[in-house]
C-alpha cells in the first residue's frame, strides 16, 4: 500500500509540473524577403515622344514623358536628376513644351496619355517652376486635344505661341496665343498643310518667330515641300525661295553664332546634320556628324551651348533606351552626360 501511495503521489507531481510548465513557443514565422529597390538609372530612358525645354530661371534643362518615361520629370544641370514632385502631369508622349520668360516657368501642353497606341488625347496645360508642377488650364474651350503640337516663345511680341498638329481638328493646324490663364485662337489652317511637331523658334536676325514646314504634302502655295514661315502676330507668311537643304525636324538658336540651326533629327539620313538660317536662306553648317541618333535640338541659355539629345539607335515606340546629351563646340560634338550621377 505504501508503494502504491508513493507511486500515486509521483504521478500527481508529474501532472502538476506538466500543467505549470509554460507551453512550448511556436517557431517565429520566416521573415518576408524585402525586395531590392529598383536602381535609379543615371539618366532618362525613353522611346519616342519625350518633351524637353530649357529652363534658364532654374539653370536646368527639363525633360518630361516619352515612351517608358511617361510621368517622369528629369532635370539636367551638369548631371541628370530624377525629380519626385508631389503633383505631376499624367504620363504622356508628344506634348509641346517651351519656356515662358514672363512667368519664368516651362509650359507643357497636350500629348497622348499612356499607353502610346491607345491612350486618350490630352489638351491640358501645366507649368514647371523649377521644382514642382501645377496645372494652369484643364483644356475646356481651348486647343483641340492631340499629339504633335509645337510651342515657342515670340520674343518680339512677348507671347507664347502654340501650333496644333493639322490632324487634331477639321481644317488643319491652329495657332493659339497664351493669355496667362488660357489659350486664345488666332488663326486656323495658317501654316504647313500637314503640320506635326512643327520646328519653330524665335529668330534674332529677323526678330520674328520662324517655323519650318518640312516634307509635307500636298505642296504649299509656292510649290515647295520644305518651306519657311514667319509669324507676324496675326498670320503666317510663307517666305519664297527659302527651302532648306535637308528635311528638318528640330529648330533652335545656336548661341555661338546667333543664328537658328535646323536639324534633321530622327532616323539618320545621308544628308548633313545641320543647316543655319541667315535671315534669307538656309546654309549647310560645317560640323561633324553626330555620334548618336538625334531627337531634339535645344539652346541652353545657361551655358551658351547648342545641345542635342538622342540615343544610340533610332527612337521608336517599342524600344526605350538611354537618352544622351551632347553639346556643339565650334564644329565638334562633346558628350556631356558620360558617367552621369544617379538621380535622387
């Protein structure tokens, strides 16, 4: 009996000890792996349709949009920086942009929202002040929505001029003037018959805004496919006998010479790269051919250089690639963005 009592007590002790022992903790869950951050490229990567403008007030060049760069804003001020504004225009391609010296802002108009082949057409107007975007006009009652508009500041009239693409509305291109709050229509169907991304810039030689209607059909009234136009504040006047020696697609002031330079930007052709406007004729420029496929010609007021942006291969809507920046030094091209700094 004594042994039975001892055995029963031992069993009871074990049971009590087991009941008082804390439960075995469950193993902690396996940590969720943290995805590696996407590295910021050293500069913009885009296919067709990015918009670019010089911003002398902020000492920078502003690049926005384009295929695969849709809503990104990059600025160049000696190196590329990817900005992160809280508010931004929707991602788009083929928007028009230019610097407004009265407000010291870069204006951006229209384009096509992503995706590139089926996104809605846009006609909103935005302003970049060197750090942030803000919307100026949502587009109601203004220029028709669409791609391929062109914008330039007219230094003689102190006005921002916008020319919409000919296919954006019945009757062809439209020329609008920015009032400070909205666009005002000046003339309908007044320039190149099939205008799209019309090369346009202010000419200090003739003190007027010049546009180059390249390679469009049907022929103009003076019988030329490649024609030069001058804006007088009310209408476009076609200048006789000024057909340029190359199919130009981008126009900008060359600060070194004080003359407009016209570039056959786009797919490489077996023609000289640049022509210079004398005020009466276009003369070929004796400069080295570009080491890249050029997209946009740009005048940088901060450095006093003629810049060109382009890529290693022709731009298209399917291949996004690094956008490189070069400057013309006398007759040679110098790459500026080699070994660029990551954006922050």
